[in-house]
C-alpha cells in the first residue's frame, strides 16, 4: 500500500464514519505524521470546562447503562468488534499514517482490539460473584459486583487504539461509560474509534454517550486525574507520567491502573543458543521502533559470549530494512514518533558514550 493509498484509506474511513471534516481541518491542534513530519490534520482541543460537561454526560449515561443487563452490554461490544473487522484495513492505515507504525504492526494492533472484544463478550455472560455458606441454616451469602462509574482512559501514542480497547471493552460490559483522552500525537484514530462505536450503538438501539473523546495535552490529563466524577483512571505512558498522575488520583481516593515505561534487560549466559538469542534480542529491541514499554533496553552478557553476541547483533541490525512504512511493506522499522523522540535517542547515546560505551552500529538518521 503506497503513501497515497494510505491517505486515501484513512480519509475514506473518516468520511465514511461521518467524522466532521471541519473538525479535521479547522481546529487548533496540528496532527503530524511522523513519516514525513507534515501536518495531516488539525483537531479541536478540549478545555477543563469541556471535561466537566463530558463527565456529567457520562454520569447520566452510567445510571442507565449500569442497570442494563450485562449480556445486553456485551451485545454492543460484539457488534463493535464486527465493525472493527470490517474496517480493519482502513483503521490500520490510519494508525500507520498517524503513529508511523509498519503495516503489519498496525494490522496487529487492530486485531488486538477485535480479540479483546471477543473476550469481553464472553465475560459479559460471566459477570458474577461468589456464593458462600452461611452460619444460618437454609441461607447462603451471595457476592454481587456493581459497576464502578465513568472510567477515564489516557492512552499513549505507541499503541493508539489497542490499549484503549483493552480498557473500554471490559468497562462497557461491566456497565461503565468511558471518557478517553488519547495522546495528543494520535487523536485521529480515537475519533475514528468513537465513530465506529457510535455506529455499533445505533445498530443495537443504544442511545447513550458511552464513549466520549477529549483531546488535549498534559494539563487535560491532570484534570482527568483530579476529577471526582471519574472513580477510576487507567493511564498508559512514561514512568514519570505515572508518578505524577497516580498520587493525584489517590489524593481524592480514586483508583488508578497504570501501565508505564519499562527498563527491560536480557541476561545471556554461556549456555544460551546465541542464534536464537540474536533473533529474540533483535525483535524485542526494534519492534515499534523501540517505542514500547516491553522494549528490550539492556543486554547483560557473560564475558565468554559477549563479543560473539555483539558481532552477530551488529550484522542483524545492519540488515534491517528501515524506512517509509507508507511506500514499502518490507520495511521493518519505521520512524520515531517526532523530533522529541529523536532527540531523546541522541541524548541516550551521548550518555552511553560519556559513561565509557561505544556505538557499534547506527546512531544517526
């Protein structure tokens, strides 16, 4: 699929879903594709006052949705999953356009959404509690789980749709509406998902604002963390973000789910299969251009195998196809998300060299 094909597929999806064109072209927040750096859209941003209105609507929807039988809630998620299947190619094209992921990863991310919907549909008929014995004859104790309320979801650019779906599919079958703040770097995919869910809701005769998207930067994320109308906030991002957000939610006795950055290491001993290790290390380190919490960041090798392992890795890295995921489906590594990401990589390399390390391959654009 060429760059023009990706643009056409992404634009067709937005148009087909009825996402307002003026919101895509006349807003106040520029959306750049990391593939070329050019602005592909402008979107309207949300203020703290907008958030108050959104949370209030979510609260009103909650009172109805919480009383809806769980299998009925699951039916909405089932139909949403079917709409994702139908739009898989186009939504993946939008992910590639907006996040710069290679096509196979973008398609895989949408598939994760579909799989999560399938899981949640099954769970919608298993939402129950324990039945426990009672000390009173002829009685039992029954545990019943209740919906929590509107859920705030803050997602990151590296998985712009899958992580939201992990949260939202479960929230919806449990009876909880969702307020979603996507990364300000990838808002278009969120608007597309919102429209897809709205289409599914209309198909099953559900007229409730069960998903509302708000777009903004760190200040909006803080407002979500501190909003008492959101009893649970699920956030994905850097460890620094989590260290700031978690205490803000806790200060109001809210609950938080945090999926944060990692600093993962592999330890290689002399008994290791070095060819298998080389392939595993390469895949773990370069997937999503290294921009994920599960990325392998450190390799700790026994001195008996270190030189051989590094030599093999240098050859492997030099064989990687790095480039434009729009125009070449054989590309295995696409761009970093933006200039800040590139600057961060350069700073990390400079620190490594200052600490006595050597850059054995790569290191530039």
